[in-house]
């Protein structure tokens, strides 16, 4: 394994963890607070989720030798934020988190689900990935438009470094981001004192309480959203990059580690989609067999970020969110180009791929489930109708 480690994977792992944590931690805190968590419980939940997904990423990547990237359920956090507090408060919500984790484990052990996920056509999987990445790839342009003095140095560093060496493009963008934050952002007085005060992890134990409201309002919707918006697209992203893991054990593992996070306030972890494209793509390493190290490194940094959750959130909060998204968008332009090219390469599946791409990229959710899942469904339906049309055309030809 150590012979497979490279500087390229080391950097991509760090960037993956930074993007995964920084881009959505605010959504997690808001979601947990909305269902009744105190500020301390929400911070503890953020820490538990980050540590849990870091450990799981390391274990799965070592076990499979595949770049298995893990994330917290950002769509799930957005969903529970919209549901609001339930009877019984945060302990009842935690009971719902437990039930959700158990259902994810059961779904992972149910073989027909794994076979169904493995049947997703490659053009639709590529189109879904391109649709997921599209909005994030807009972020560099939006950053320049919002504040050229902050956004333009990041984009120029990426473009200039990439001209001489493609592997240096994203590191240069991250370095420019760091310099922009240091020299371009006004740091409020007393920030360093606050940083020192947050260095010690402060886990808070939450005793789950099982109620009907927790099952109906939290567990069932969280299960559906996490599976449809994260776990299934996560497998599709790995498939796009040439990896073919058995879905069931991966799903079950995310359910188990979700259960580990619940007693400390966490809601759910799952397979990653966007950051999976970073770890599984060619920028992680030219050799696909050595890219698993990027997911391992990301897992290590997720654990570090989790233990320092309060400090990291304080420091990252100083930067405009669009700058963080800009760095991620620049890192994913290559993945977007490759997936879009593969999605529309085959004329027979082009209509289905186009529908998948458009539905996914629209960002519209139906029944609380993100467009990534519905894009696959709509594209699959279009392919099915195309096969029927093709079959009727052949049958109508004179023999």
C-alpha cells in the first residue's frame, strides 16, 4: 500500500476533505438546530459525523483498494431543517436518526437493491454526474463576478499553473485561495482568542427516544433522501470512473457508521457523489489502481477536521462561501468535461442522457428527493421508450 501513495493523492485527499467539510458544514449545523439541537449538541453532531465518515472512508478504501469517498448527508440535513422540531425534541429526532441508520443497513443487505443500482446504464450515470457537477463548475465564474479582487487571483492561478503542468493547477488555486483569505479578508478582532478557546473537542451525549413522530417525520424521509440523493449517485460516480464495487456492503456500512454518530448528535453518513468524483478522477492519480489513497487521506483529514470542528468552522466562516465553491469547481472541471463527453458519445442513448443531465442540473427536488435521482429515473424512462420505438420500427419493416 505504501508504494501506491503519491504526492498527487495526498494533495487531492486534503482538498477533498477541505471541500467536503467547508462547503456544507453550515447546512449540517442548521439542520440539527432546526430539529431541536442546542448549539453544543449541533457542534457535537458535526464532529461525530466528520469523524465517523473519516474512519469509514479509511476502512472501506483499505478493504476494497477503491477510492470510496464518504460524506455526511447534506440533502438529509436540508430535509430535516424543513421539517422543523418534532414532539419530544432533539432526543426524538435522534431516535429517528437511529431508525434511519437501521433501514439503511437493511437496504444494503437486500440484494435486489444492489443489483438494481448496478444496472444503471453508463451514459445515464455520466449524464447524472455532469449534471451534479455543473452548478459547482459555475462557482469560479460567480466568484469573479461577485468580487473580482478575490475571485480572479484564484482562477488565474489555476489557469497559469495548469498551462505549464496540469497537476499543479488545483494546488495553485488552493494556494491562491489561502493568500486571498490572509491578505484580502478583514479578520474580526479577538478571532485568535476564539480559536484557542475552541481547540478542545466537546462531545455531547444524546440519548435517543423512539417515537412515532421520529419515525414518520425524520426516519422515513431521511432514509429515502439519503439513499436516493447520495448512496445511489455515489455508486454511479464510481461506475463512471471504471470501478465496480458491490453496492450492498457499502450501503450497509454507511448505515452502521451513521448509528455510531447518533449518540453524539449526528444524523447520517453516506457515499459521497461530488467529492467522490475528486478522489476517483485522474487528478487523483494517473493510475486508477492507486487512487484509493486519496480517499484514505481525505478520511484522515475528516477525522482531524471533526476533532477541531469548532475551530475549523470558525476559520472557514471568515471566507465567502463562493470562494470555497470556486476552488472545488476548478478541481472538478476535468471531471465534468469527461463525464459530459462520455454521456453524449452514443447516439442511441443521447436523448436519455440529455434528459438525465437536464433534470439533474436543474437542481429541482421532487418529494424532497434531489434531481440526481429523478434524472436517472427520467433518463431511464426515455431509454425504455426509445427501445420500444426502435423495436416497433424494426417490426414494421418488410421482410
